[in-house]
C-alpha cells in the first residue's frame, strides 16, 4: 500500500510539472483569451515567458500579460510589471510604443485618454460668428 501511495504521488507531481511546448502554451493562451478565461490565458502566457524566454512568442506573451492585467483583470501593478519588462527587453519591437502608451495611461478613465479627448474636441462645432 505504501508503494502505491508513493507511485500515485509521483504521478500527480509529474503531471502537474509537465511543461508544454511554446506552441501549446500560445494556442491555449489565445483560446482562453478569446473565451474570456483571462486567468487561464495569463497562466499560459506566463508559461511562455517563464519557460521560453527567447521563444518566438515571448514578446507577444509579455505584452499580453500587461494588456490582460490592465484591461481585463484590472491588476495595475501586474500590468505595470509586464509592460515595463516588455519595454526593457524589446525596446525596438512594433508594440513598444503601445506598451509605453498603456503604461503612461494605466488606470485612467477612457474618456480622459488623449486619443479620445482629441477626437471629441474635433467633433464639437465651433459657435457661429
């Protein structure tokens, strides 16, 4: 009986510690995000960031960790952490400007964002003279 318990424990630990391929993490993360299972999407994007730091999807995963935390889960400390890491590691990436914009505007009301404020200002008619 003792050996069976040890064997079962070993199988449980081995199953929990199984590392997926980068593509499996990425596919799972995308599916979870699309299904609005944000906690699972975060787990899978973290799987890429933690297990494949030089992987093909690492930059996107790091950005998405910032994005999901900022916009879906609303954990601004985590969002700031991942956006900052992204900008530090990928300063020339196409999403670096987007990450900086998100970082600069964390926690702001959508109506206070410069991009929307300018759009509203330009649609207001000026009084007739």
